[in-house]
C-alpha cells in the first residue's frame, strides 16, 4: 500500500533538522528524523553545497508528497536571519526543482497545529510530537523533533491532501484513494485534541 | 589565448544582478552583465528554483575562474535579510558544487576596491565601473553595475590570481601564465588610482 510521507525541514546551516512522517489514514508514524550538520570550520559555500546535496538525497530517498519548511520572520539578529535564509532557500529550491509541493509554516502555526495553541512551549510541542507519532520518548535532538512537528503541521493543515491528490492523479495511480479534498486528514484534529486533553508528560496509549 | 573571467553576483530573489569581467593582463573588460528576475506573483519555491537554474547556467556558459558574491550584514529588516540570504545561499552553493572558488565581499570592500574609498556613493562606484571596463556609459540596471563592481573587487583583491593559478594547475593547462601568485593584478591598483584621480563624470580615455 502506498503510504504518503511528508518531509519537514527546520532550516539552518550548522544544524538542519529533518523529519519524515507517514500518514496511513489518520494514523501518523515517524519514518525518519535527524539533523544534517555541516562543519563550522569549512568555508560557507562548501557547507551550503553539502547541505544541498543532503537535502536532495532526502527527497530522492523518501519521495515525499510534500515538503514543509519553517518560515522565520523574527530573528535575534540579521546574521542569523541570513544564515536561516540561506538554508531555507536551498530547501525550497530543491523541493521545487524536484516537482514536490512545498509550504512554509511559522513556528506559531506549527505550535497551533501540533499542540492546539500557538503559545505552547517547545517541551509541550515535542511531547505532542512523540504522542502523535506513538514514540516512547521525545525524538532527539530538538531540531529533529521540530522537523517532525513541521511535517505533522502540514498533514493537519489539509494542504497535504490537496497535494497528494494532485500527485496521485498526475501519476495516474490509485483512484478512489480519498486524497482529493483539501480538508484536513480525518481524525487527525480529533487525535490532536484528545492527546492535548491527556496533558503533557503522559505517553500515548497504543 | 585563455582570458580568465570572474562572475560577480549581487544576490536577490526579485532581482539578482550578475556581471562577467575578463582580465587580460591588467586590462579588464565586461563580457556580460544583466539581471535575473523572477516573477513576484510566482510561489517563492518556484522563484528560487528558477534563480538557481539561471545561476547554474551562468557558471556553465562563462566558466568563471572565480565567483564574487555580495555579503550583506545589515539590512533594513529581517524579511529582506531572509530574501537576500536565500538568493546568496543558492549562488554560493552553485559555485561550490561546480568546483569554482567563491568569495564574499561587503559593499564597503567593493567601494574601497573599485572607487578607492569605502564611503563612495553608488553613482561614483558605477562611474568607476564604466571607466575601468572602458564602457562609454554606466551599465544598467544598477544591479548589473553592482555585480560588475563585485567582479572587479575580486580581481583587485588578488585572491583571483591564486584561484586562477589553482584552476590552471588543476586543469594542467598553460604553465607560465603568471597566475600563480596571490598578489593583485599588476597595474590594476594603478589603473584604479589613475581613474579615481580623473574624478567622477569623465569618461575613460582609451
């Protein structure tokens, strides 16, 4: 059975988090997550080139139906903004060149989608990521958990279903899969609400 | 005769300036310049992908021995910094992946190198670009002139010669070309000083 996956990217040059989430109906699962690091001592162009190669590798390996990249508006300084911009530019361009739909989400949108409210703190979001993905502990490092949260955010946003429907119809595969509406995944909002109601710190019962 | 060229890039998503400068001894010449524009109405990922394709095309077409990209530290806002970061990241990564040495220069370094002092205004720098490249008028649009200035800056910085020497020895071509030292191009500093002394607004006599 074809299980569509979404790739989340938390962009950065020194540390770029990625997370791959599969959606079988409304059941989510973590397929992979981690952090791409580039050596701080290397020249910046070489680091960016290495990052780009790794990002392209993720697209080739997991063939996501969509990519979700963190959109950062506010940074403590312009230097950080430049660096995040460089990494996010590579991610956005790589997805577009591979013909994969790509969306950006602000940290607040991710918190809202995953934890149910935009003012949630990092620990709450990470605990929710573990719960929604039926993981026994919070994924580490934090960049990887943040990337998984981005993928979950995209799945909950409903754009995924539109994108997946487009991909399936483009490829001529599997009619009647249900991936044709732009509504959120059925049950996911309910799962998020239920998991939120159970409070932070408890594990998902599965 | 092999005339090495340097590609200057003034990065931006809406408008990305490029300029190709050839150096035959100390005589500089403009080989090409222009602006890559991406439609503001298109999705950002598509615009970045299109920009990346164009940048790769410039590297393939002109095979520069080095690339010079503007380094921007200060921006009026973080949104602009993100956008410049995205474009510069694509330029830096494209050059590194093509195996071409790439350097970044701040606007002040460019002004210092081309006009002789870091506080020069845009019009003075552009007039100097026209003079040094023996052009009858200032290249338009300004992004293209800025990109040519970046290439001239790199040529005057001397790193070019080291890079060109490396490329020549890597490729096994043309020993004894003199591209082995890291000193600035002979005569270029003198040419800049002489052109500066003639003042703004006069054309280069050729």
